[in-house]
C-alpha cells in the first residue's frame, strides 16, 4: 500500500508539471519594459502555475528609430536582461538585437515606442522595416506583439509631455490612436499588450490618477504590478483576477483593483473601464 501511495503521488506531481505552460518572451524595449517585466511578472506567472523566461533588451528612452538603426547596423548598445525560469536574473552588457534573438527559441517578441513618442504616429515610420528585419533574423516561430505604454502623471515634468498639451487624457487617447494604426499597418503584429489602458483603468479607482514614481515611470508598488498583470493575462490567456501573488508592498484591496484594471484592459484594450471600489 505504501508503495502504491508513493507511486500515486509521484504520478500526480508529474501530471501537474506537464500541465504547466512555459512561455519565452523577448522585449525589444526601454525603461518602460523594465517597469512592466522585470519586477513582478515572474512571481505572478509562478502563482498561476506556469513558467516564464523573460528577455529584455534595454536602452533607456529607446525609440523605434534607434531600435531600427541598432538592428540594421548590428550595434551592441543594449543591456540584455534575462530572467530565468527560476527567477534568477543575468545581464549581458553591450548586446545586439540579433544576439538576443538567437539566444532562445522565443514564443513572443514585443515591440514598443519610446514613451514620449508613443502617441505620435509620425515617429513610427521605421516600424515596418524593424519588424521585417527581426522576422528575417528570428524565423517564423515567435508571435509579434505590440506593447502599448501609458500616459504620464497629470503633473509630470517630462519634456515630452508638452507634445500632448500636458494632458494625461490627451496623451492616452493619442497613444490609443497610434497603437490602433500600428496594428492596422503591420499585420505581423498579432496582438497587443494594453498596459496603457490598464494603467488608465486603474487610475479611475481609489488607486489614484498618478501610479508613477517620477511622473512617467510606474510606481514600484501598484503601477508595476498592474502592468505585469496585463502582460500575464495576454501571454498566457489566463484570467488575471484571483491570482494569489501579493507583493509585500501591496495590500489585498490594491491587488484586487489592479487585477480588475488589467483584466478590463485585456478585454477592452482601447477603451477606459471604470473600476469600482
């Protein structure tokens, strides 16, 4: 009987491990992908019973034009941060996009614009060529996604905020418009990670209308958590609400509101949803 119980438990554990899904995602990003990916996503995925390998090609404030130039000329300008399945983070300095693309068999590769240009579609002109070069380098397997970033705090001092009349809502609407157009003009982009809408949804709740730490980068508490919940829901096609991971810096009501905001944005990526308390 004892041997049977041991065998049965081993079989159950093996079945559970087989049901866990592993996703490998690489962001061709900047500091906004740091906010969304590097602090909370691994723990959220783990709490959901799945596994993730995260790659983030980081240059602060990096625009589509600079990503394009780096890819075309194979420039080793990136800090390549790689978070393994066990949560360990390694960094490769002076990395190229091509090197990172060849590092793993990625399931997803994501693109994004520098935050201050994210609502100015005329700055997206090199995106089709960038996507084409990345596809040629990485092959047919990865799905390409667009990471829609967020509008600034109402009192942000960022110079780029003047492009939107220093209005959070004007910036958000411009970001939505640019994201829609990017998706329509680039059929290789098969989906969107609507962090901009998730953050705007969260701002309708008791969490407040800021959610940044400096007027544009997300707060280390609920801001980053909301963005990571959005990535989790899109990458794994899971319900975000009910995920058990609670960061030490958050309380349970904040977690609930953030999860509701992320879930609403995934369902309605271009429309603000009021989040009730």
